[in-house]
């Protein structure tokens, strides 16, 4: 949990990766969820080389909680412990207990948060001048935005087609459609699809969001070839902001922007990071991921090379 200063408002930010619904999603992917006495969640996965762990965006913890985490990981024969801390974590708790920086993050290392408790007028003022122009242009050209709560399988299939096309165009991995359908099953009425159309029926772009604890998180987007020729995505994102504000959400997490600390990991993120930054918001830069090797072989190997863990 992080309290983020934003003007005169302190925003309570809890990552979607610490939600019970995200636990269900990880179980679908094959992970088991362990919990310490204080409720810290540890995801553990059995692989052909042994058990691996990830502990993502946990609330601020002390040395005793770290010991409880390690005891559980050792009991379950984990090869190593991988922790991605929140912004307010005292990192000395980790460094003084044998953890080291990992250059291989498992989740976005920086994000942008938009405060949906601001007035519509102030949210509009937060947009860059070029962003406001692009929204107005898309509106003049006949954009129509549709916000769908708990979309049907058919609606997700149409969206997935353009998301898949986008992944091929920009050469990034796209999870199978079953991944999207499982999120829909888990998040139910806190699962949303926001589409933008040219006038009535030509789908140009879409974004998929999930919500929890008054925070809505962007997870996947796609733009059709025709959609990349105009400013349609700006109208989509602006209407999404207003929609989730009306729905009572307090924060929008845009889930990932480029990070100079991880140039290889975020090397293809420049375009959509530039797009997201035009909508204002506050940038959150998380601490470096931390890893501690438990298995003797990995301990020895780590002395000679930077392991991709």
C-alpha cells in the first residue's frame, strides 16, 4: 500500500497484484498461493528445475515479516525468492538480509496513476494541449466510444482479434484468448471493455480493464490498422477516464511506462508511454526487483554471472 501525494489529495494505491482476484488468476496459470500469518501472499510454481516464487507489490514489511516469508519459501523448497517491492518499502530490510538487485522484472517497474476523484474540469486541464486537440479531432471525425461492463465472450473475441493484430504489428507476445476469458470469469462486474468506433460500426481500437478496491487497472489494448491512422485512441482513453470516474473508481492505473533502468525490458514501450503521459497523472517508479538464492547451485552460479531470475 502506498499513499501517493497528488495535489491536496493523498491517494491510497494498492496494486492489483495483491488482490484476491489476482490470486485466482495466478491459480489459473498454475501458481499456488501461500500466505504468512500477516497475510503476505507468496506465489509458488512447480517447474522442471524446481519450485520458483514471486512476491509482487506487497505492502511495506519489516524484518520479521521477511523472515516469515523466507521460512515459508524454504519449507516449500523454493530455489530462490523473488520480491518486487512497493514504492514505500525500506530497502535496507532486504539488502541487509542477503537480497540483491535483479535486472529481470516480472511486472512493470513504473506506472502512471490518474486521480479520478478530481473534477472533470481538472482532469481536462491535466491533459497536454496536443492530447486535448486529438480528442476534439476524433470527436469531430465521428468517434463513438462504448464502455462495456462484464463483456460477453463474443465481444471479447472481436476485441481480441484487433489486439492480436496489434501484437503482430509491434512484435510483442500476446497471451491466448483463454487468458482474457479467465479474467472475465474472475473479475465479473469489475471487468470492462472500452471500444472506439468510427461513427457507428467500424471498431478501431479497444482497451481491457479490471477493477478492485476502487482502483481500475488497464491490462490490454489493441488498435486496428485503420485506427492507427487517426486520433481515435485519445477519445477512447478520455471517455474511459470519465466512465470509471462515474463508476466510483478513485484511481486509474495505466500499468506500465518505459523505464531507463530497464532499457531492454521496456525498449519497445516508447510509443504507448508517450501516449499515456499526455493524460497527466503521477508517475510511480518502483524499487528494483530483489532476489535471494536459496539453492546452493544458484548461490554458486550467481557469483560468476547475473542470473536471469
